[in-house]
C-alpha cells in the first residue's frame, strides 16, 4: 500500500505543492494531505484505507452525499453516449429551466465550467451593459481567481497568507474598489464619490470564504438600493450558497425573511453541477442577451454546458427536494449544538455562525464576526489543533479556519456519533492553545 506521505511527495515532484488548488496542501494546518481513493455518501476513504466522515463535501457540491447512485447512473448513461460534443444539447435547456424555476429573477442562463468563469463573465457582462469600468467587491469575499477579483479575496489567499497574488498587473485591479463587508456607510461614500463610474457591485450572497459571515439585516437590500439609484448592476454570487442554503440559495432564505430584492445577475457553481465541473450565470433576459452570439459581450468555452456535467446538475436539482433541505437544516442544528456543547465544556471562547445549514466556527473570538478583519482575529493555531484532533478521530474538516463546513443529506446518526465522540478531545486541544 502506498502511503499518503509517499503519494504527496510523488505529487510534489511533478505538481506545484503537490495539489491543483492550494488549500488542499494543508499549508495552514500542516501535516500530510489525505489522498482520496473513493467517496460514498458521507464518507471518504484515503489511500491508506482509512475512512473519514467528510465535512468538506468537495467544498459544497456533494449536497446529496458523495456518489449518489441516481446521479452516478445518469452520468454513466450520458457517458456511454459521448463525453463532449461542442454542440448544444437538450440537457442544457433542462438545467436552465430548473434554475429559472427556483430563482425567480433569472430569465436566462449561460453555462460555464467553473465559478471563476461565472463571476469573471458576470463582471464583463456588467461592464458591457453599463459602459463603465469600475467594480466594487467586499473584503473577504471570494469570487474565484480572475485578475480583477483577486483583491482581499478571503479563504484561499488568506490561508496561504498572501495579500493578493503575484502576477496580477496593477492595471487589472485598478478599477476594483474593495469595501469592508457589512459597512453600508462606506459603500454609500464610494457611491457618492464615483457612482457614475461603477459598473457593478459583486457580493457573496452570504460570505462563506472568511468563515460564514452573514449579511446584517438590510445589507444586501442596501446594495440593491444604491446600485439601482446609480445605474449600477448588482451581481449576487451564489456559487457556494446556491441550491445549498435552500432550494433557492441564500437569496431564497432572505426572501423568506422578508428581505425582498432582485439582483441583476446571479452566479452559480458547485451544487448546480452535482460534483461535475459546471457553473453558470443568470439574470434578466435583456442583460443576458448582451452575451455573444446575441450581444457584443464575448464569452465562450469548449467544454461549457458539457453533457455529463449538465446531466449531473439536472439529476441533483431534481433530487434536492424540500425534504432534503429540511433534513439538512435540522442535521446542521444538531451538529452545531454538539460542537457548541463541546467547546463550552472545554472553556474555549468561540463564535459559531451559520447561513441556514452552512456553518463555521471562529475559535478564540467572542464578538460577532461581521467582516474580514474580525475573521482574521480568530486564533488560527487553535483551529489547527482542533482540526488534527478531529482528523485523528476520523472527521475530515476543511483544512483552513477560513472555510465553511458542509453537511450532506447522507450524513446520518452513525456519522453524528463519530463526530460527537471526536469533539471533546479536539475542544481540549483548542483550549490548550487559547489558554
Ligand atoms: C462564492 C464563490 N464564488 C466563486 C468561486 C469560484 O469557484 P471555482 O472554484 O469553481 O472557480 C468560489 C469557490 O469556492 C466561491 O466560493
């Protein structure tokens, strides 16, 4: 049997850092990343045959659990008919219909392969639609790794301890204004100075890349009000929260709580592709039709709307009915409650924040975490100790204190027991660091 350590060193010889996405390298928590052989339901198995309860869920997509049999067989059937055509297929329309049904402000959808492409295209579309260049983003909000959006970008760059990224020309971010999250006054000031130059405000529907930091009541509605007043488009990034926090994402939760607003463009990813490389942007027809071939804003992709990915998305959204979200919400409450009890018992100061079933914990913090600075004040070393104790006990947590934790519909009583038993020792380990 080849060990994780041997696989990691072989990978490091030929792949920078041994990984294809930095957080996977365990840079901030240290140790050897687990090389995954297979996953089923709430479980993953590494190369050494060790089984873990998975709370990463492929960073969100595995809403139904890993390798849901109906999704897998739909993909297998599609694969037998061809892997990619570079031509339109009926499942693209089916998936667009399923999205439109859930997200009422969306009239048309364009499929791409990654969340990065979706947000990059949304920004280009907003610039094309308004004839303006400036965009506003919020500190600690992550929208993928396109140049213009890699400023104060939350989890990935925060985990790596980078201020931004080398290789991004100053000119690429010169038109990106970064505003503190949850700060309406700061946003108003920027609009009063430069309102007629601003093409778009892009915001995570509920930020989950600096830990879960919900918008304060009225924050998203204030963005909508200001953008409308100034002829600016509002891009709501639901790549992470879409079809996870509810059938209509975090936006749907806000609607239900009475915060009624319609962004101009939504971006989606993760759950919408059911674990396959697929993402999308959607909005009102008059805006979406500005994309080529109907409009002048160019966007394209060899694998866009790939038949296996769209089939996985259609099947996943079809299976993600109201029962799935109800079960996920109550599971999440149960798991959060147990986490809180263990941390309380160990005397650890912490904040546990959630957006529906999505949650994360900030160790060594007592006040609400409202923005990126608050999030960076958490005791990262305490999370490292907590993470390793949990891993040792068979729980796979995100290897960074800036990431959200993901449950799936497959997490059950058996996995909860593993989690419950692992907690006391991990909480003690965190307590030792915080002192
Ligand atoms: C809110 C948000 N937007 C965009 C992205 C980028 O998506 P991708 O990693 O598919 O490029 C992510 C990825 O985590 C995300 O969380």
